[in-house]
């Protein structure tokens, strides 16, 4: 029987009234005028029967259809994603069958509600994680439409909301890929691409994702910024190349001079000269290896600092006294000036002495004969400082950012001629930072260079 329960009840109810009315006529002829069925008396009696049937009908409808309607309304809300607490359902469960049905629905609803809360919480967690990931994530459905893109992806790929399909994004990134080929890749294989966007090197991985039944649902694009990795890789290659070159140059000289000496027919003066060159190149290699070992210890945190309290102005003056002969050989004026006597600093004294020697030595080397080199010592903002100022050849602005890189030289030929390894400032920076200090270099070409180093004056208990 089609139609609603309420309508069906009314039809059945009317039929029951007719049947009861006819039966009453047959059984109770004395009450009902059987000679005239449609008499006023009979009609009044029929109306009474109809009224009683409608009352019964209303009671039955309330007992059966109302809870069903309420459950239907709640189920529609659930299907629309609104999992609210069901109201006014239990009070209609008067009949056992309806009561059982309501109880079954309530049990089912509790499970749905719990799963909904769990799913909502999981979805919220996932969205928070995706939005705060450093890597970019873009998800496409089977229709190639973007269904999710996080902030990192928008930033790394320089995209906006108009890029809403797989084709638009890959065209923007100049990547030639077939969407279906990615989505139906066997054995969950991935496709990678490396691109550059806005100066950043990016590694992009395309991978399909599936439903529980292993049906392809779309493609996920993962975007990772590998700029630092590329830069480090380039630095590593450059470092290996520089080490090879720095070792090859003295080795070539040593090999050439030693082979000449082995051939004989040399005067004593020539042997002395060749031996001196070989010794100089061997010393150069020794310094290079020593500096490389020192940097290696810094890299692997194998340096043990012997920190103590000491007077920075006394140390600076001592270094100037030691370097005076070297400065006099080039006609330089080297002096140490204490601007304001600082309190004792807390650092590794030997390391700081090596730092001052290295900086002063560079000033002596790269200042034309007859220059002025001044070491200032002072105290500012709870830190002691020393500053080495010269009027030498200076450093171009384009080189200042790279001056602390290993093997980086402003003028390679002149640096090698001066006997440097190209590692001095790298070691200086490691030593300063290892003692909780800072170093800064200011310079102008042909006007001079200023190196400022600050050091802590209090014991740092956290180190």
C-alpha cells in the first residue's frame, strides 16, 4: 500500500466505521431504524461513530507517526551534516514496537555522533597541520580541480585563487605532466620535478591518493623548498674544488723543484734556493691542513673552550706589541687605544688572542706601506669590544656578505701571494661565536676597513 501511514490510517478508519455501522444495523435493529438507513437518528449515530474513529485515529497517529516523523527529520539533519542531539523522540515511544525502534535509532545516533566528533576533530587537526607545514600541499580531485591548497603552497609557488586546476598550476610552473598518468601510476610510484620560483629552488612530488577500496581519488602535489640544500651542495662542491686547488698548487711546486734537485747539476746556491721554496710550500700546506682540521672540529662540536675571566685591554696591547715588528717592516703605525677600560671578559683567552692576531695581521697585509692601524678597546651595553681600524685597500660592498665563507677571497692572486689559506676569517667567526661574541666588518674600497668584535663580560651559566 503506497502513501503515508497517516493517510492509510484514515482510509482504514473510514472502512472500519462503515463496517461497524452496517454490523450495528444488522445486530441492533431496535436501536437503529432499519427501514430508513438515512434517517436523522441513524445519521447522528453515524457521526458519533465517525467522531470516535477520528479520536482513535489521532491517538494512533500520535503513537506511531509522530515519532517516525521526528526521527525522519533528525535523520535528514544528520544526512546534511548537522549532528545535533535529537529532541522530543523518547516521549512518543509508548508502544513497545515504537519504543524498540526509537531505542535502536538512539543507539545508532550515538555511534554516528561519536564518529562525527572524532572525524571533525581529526579533520580539524589535519587542517591545522597542513596550514602550518613548511612544505606546500595541493590536492586535486579526479576532475583536476583543486580541493585543498595550504598557505605554504601559495607562498612557495606564488599562486592565487585563480589557479584552481591542475592544468593551470602546471602551466604556471612550466611542468609538462599528464594528470591521468600520475593518478593511475602502478605501485604508488611518484613523479618528481625540480623548478625555480622567485629565486627559490623547489622539489615537487606528485603522488596519487586512493579510497579505502583502492579507487583513485585524485593527486596530491607536495612542494618542498630545497634552496638551502642546493646552496649547501654548491658550497660543498666549491669547498672540495678549493681544497683540491689549494693543495695542488704547493704540491706542483714541491714536485717540480724536488725533481729538478734529483736530476743534479745544481750549484749550492740553487739547491739552497730550491730547498727554501720547497720548505715554504710545505709550510703552506701544513697551515692549510691545520686550518681544515680546526674547522672540522668546529663543525663536529669537538672544540673544548677554556673560558676564564681576563683583561681584554691587556691582551690587545700584548698582541700589538708582538705584531709591531711585522708592522714596522711595512712602515705602518700600529697602536692600541683604550677608549674606556672594560671589565674583564669571560672567554677562551688563547682563542681571542688568535682572533686579534688574525685581524691585525690582515690589516698589516692589505694596507699599503706607511699605513695606520689602530686597535681600540672599550665597553658598551654590558659588553667589552675591540675594534681594528686601518686605512688599507678596503673590501668591495659585493664581497662583504661572503667574507666569512671558507676559501672566499676578494683577490685570489693577492691573497695567495700574502700567504693566506682563505680560511682565516672563517675560523675567526667560529671562535667568536663559540665564545658568545659577535663580529662585524665595515669597509670601503681604498678607504679602509673596520672590524668590530664584542665579547661578554659575565659568566654565561647556560653554556
